[in-house]
C-alpha cells in the first residue's frame, strides 16, 4: 500500500506546507511523496507540539504518526521531519516544490527569531498576506526575565494600521493550554492595507513588532477553475449542450442546418469605379464616330 503525507488542519494553514494556493492541488502535490517507508519509530508528539502532517495509512494505526511537527523551545522553534523522501517532490517538476518546502521551513524557524532578536515577547502571525475579510491568526510567545513561560489568563496586544491608516484596535490573546507562555487570538481587518502587530506601551522595550498585509482580491478571478456542473446546468436551462474539447467534432451535428437567406443591399457611386468611367467614355466616343460617318454632326 502506498503511504503518503496528509496535512492536518494546522498544516493547511501553515506557510511551511503551502506549495500551491488551491487546497486540492496542494494535497495532490504532497501525495506524490510516496511510498513513505523505513520511518523512525515515533510513538507520538511532546505536549505542546504542533503536527503539520501525518500519514495516510490509517489502517495500520499510523494516522497519528507525527511526520512533520514543530515545537517552541526557549526563544526559538524546532522542527521534526521524520523522512528523507521529500526529494520525491522533484518528480516531473524539478526543484520547484522541493526548494519551496525547505526555504519556507527555514523562514518559519528563523524569521521570527531574526525579527524579534533576543526579546522576551515575540509577536507573530501565521502568514504575511491575507485576503480581504479573512481572519488573521495572532500569536504572542511571552517569557519572563529568566526566559521562563509567563502564565496568566490573557495577554493584551494591539493591531495598528500602517500607511496612513489610523486604526488602532486592542486584541486579547488567550493562552494555549498545551504550550505554556503561548497566547493566540484572531483579528479581522476592516479594510485592505498594511497592519502592524505591537505590544502595549509597558512591553514595547522587550517585544518585537511584525507586519502583515491584507489585499483586496477580485472575487471573479479568485477561482478560475472550470465548474462543469454549473456549465451543464446553464446548458440545460438554455437548451444548449456542454462539450468538452475532445467532443468538438460533434459541434456541427448540433447546429441548425436549415439554410437562411439574407438580403444585403449596398449602394455605391458609379464614379467610384474606373471601369464604369471608361465604359461611358467609350460609348460616347463610339456615338460621335458613328455620327461623323453618317454626316449627322
């Protein structure tokens, strides 16, 4: 049986596992990493770890196998990829996806550290680009002076508009029970634009800031896939037919073959044609010659 990676809900929303924007296409690409065998014997994940991908082999009890998982450690992150078969992403595509998954993993593990430096409060979002009306997932990893997790009922941050946007909205993050010191919450931007995630005034010296973008998307162009069921329904309602490209040979038989007579009338000045002018001059010249011969002039 061919076993392949299956993304978890957390994996679908993570930048690490995003190879294509369309969910079905993204899943199809990950299914190419098969067969997955000779995996290390892992019994489960540590408390607080986030599993991004498991295995499709549910029959053998491997549904919960943590194929790709990450966990916070101190002020950083660590990740486990329990397979050396990701090179299969190169099949018929070259380095397009193989390079992408590793580069996104490196960005995920290091970008927040680089932006937050050694500060005890690290603010993050799950992505940097969102569609208009989409929820933004906010994170705050809070440590005390000894770099130990801070445990409290909630943690307050603010979302501020950038590029002249005067928005300033306070957001209360709730603790993640499985990861001490981690707080998370959601924010929905009222308008498209750039936004900045900041800590409160008392915490700014020990906190980083991070930005994200909310873009307006043309709904008509957001999904350009052919909806065959909808086209078939339109054809039924209008008395037409739906043909696939390979069925275009049937098009002639579906058209109405009755002849249609159409009368088209157009007017053209005679002097626009040099033939008409030459004919008239020839006739006039012939008449003059005949008159001279018969002494009629």
